[in-house]
């Protein structure tokens, strides 16, 4: 097992689609970059803490491409999406936002909670394959303003071809947004190769950074036209100017910050991202696919995003019990089982899981 990761001793860990394993670096960084500066410097910890937040954005830029100043931390994807949508220039008609019905529900909830006179949710039905660009081509029309692509779907594990879908959307002049909650850290991503406007993510899953360290990437050229509807001193061009009569948004993605930022989740998450960077996403993905193919030889790697989502139907109880006897960490929603092998999983563990499924 790779010692960079700390997984529970109890049994094989297949839950990276939910909470990725803790990293040794993340645990150390929480102390080194959060607790120790505070313990040793009290309020003088702030310069360290602010540097840490910039390092977080820098690490994301290294991992995903794009510029450090195009990234802004957010508590989670929902908050980032909400802020982004509210920052768009107003229009006479409601902005129509297209996503697949298998997108994570929270993304749809964000749109549903916005004023109906300004935003409208349009869904591609569940029974149409989310990975097929032709399906998107049917639904993207000149009436669609925004297309949200879920890079990897959480309940099906389906990997969508972002560049192809983005190309279709751009033909109609739509803005393109991407949800990478389930893909960052397991699927190689280079944002500049995608013709997209904004990307949202968090670090809790394959980035192994724990909850609370969400982020958004916004294409630099689009930033001048975006005016967030919320602000705070850290969204100011110069947070330390302290002139209540003179608010100016930062020209960078920091315009999506607000008040005093949280720090602890980003210390943990930086450790997770650096761990993934040191190993390489390609290496992690290769191991993930090798393990997935042991568990399910027929898996189609071109449309699988790292998780085996297995519709067990009337065998769900039987398989769940077998996996529990292995003391495996996995999850079940209805009759659907989800199994995500990260680097900590050995061939023997993958074979043991395969024996439970067959
Ligand atoms: C595809 C996808 N998007 C978004 C989220 C979570 O969004 P948020 O960070 O707002 O909780 C998840 C969580 O499982 C997810 O799987």
C-alpha cells in the first residue's frame, strides 16, 4: 500500500467517490500550515494563512492547468455555482441552464432556488446517455444560454466528453460550465484544452483533501463581465484599504471571495493535491483502471470515471453482505452499489471484490 495515504485499518477502502482517503501530507500540513503558525504567532499567522490560500490555487493550477489567479476558493460546488450564475450580466428573458438529469441534484437545486424570472433549469432526461455528444446536440439550441457538463456522474460513474459537448454548446454561443467534483484527481484534466467558461470542484473525493475546500476556476477573459452579487473585504481589489466608501472588485477570480476566508480545510487539501501531483493523476488512473478491470472485466474505460456503479437489483442484499464480510468500505443507494479503487487497493483486494459480485 502507498504510505502517502492513510486508510482505515478495518478493510479495503473503496469510497473515494464519497470521501477520498486522508493523506499523510494533509495531516502534516494541518499542523504545519494552520495550527503551528497560530500557536506560535497568534494573529500574526495571517500572512502564512493567506500564502497558504495562494499555494492552494497554485497547486490547482499545476494539477488542472489555467492560471493561479483564475482560481477562487469556495466552501463547495453549490456555493461557487450560485455565485457564478448570480454574477452574469442580466438579460431580458430567463437564462436557460441545461444539464443532464443525472447531474448531482445540488447543482439543479442551485438553479431552482434562484428567481424564476431570471433563471430556468432545463434537463436532459435520465434515459438519454449523458456521455453521448449527439444527445447534447439535440438539446442545445440557440435558446440555451448555459450548459453545465458533469464530467463524471456520481450515481452512474459515467464520464462525459467535455471538449465535444463544449464544442456543440459554443456553436450556439452558450456559456459552458463543468462540474469536476467526481473527476479532479482521478481523470487527467487540462482546463485550457477545454473551451469552457468556468469549472467547479472540491477536494473531498479523489483529491483526498477533506470537506470544506471547494473551488471555482473562471476564464480570465470573462472576468471583467462578471459582477458577483455578494462581496466582502477579501473580494476587494485591495482588502487592506479599509475605505468603506470605495469598494472595487478584485480583477482576478478573487472577486468571488467574500469575507474572512477559512484556512484549515485548505491546509488539509493542499496536502491532498500535492500528494496527487507527486504521484501523477495518470499513474493513479492507470491503477484505478487495472483494479476496475479485475473487478469488472467488461468495464468500458472510455466512459468510466473511476467508480464502478453496479446495479445489483435482486442480488443487492447478497452482494452487500459479502462485501461487508470482507470489511470493505463501499456504499449502496437502493440496489446500486458504488466501488472506487484508489492507489491503496491491491490486486488481491480487487479479486476479493470480484468474487463477491460474481
Ligand atoms: C458530481 C457532483 N457534483 C457536486 C457534488 C457536491 O456538491 P457540493 O460541493 O455543493 O456539496 C457531488 C457530491 O457528491 C458530486 O458527486
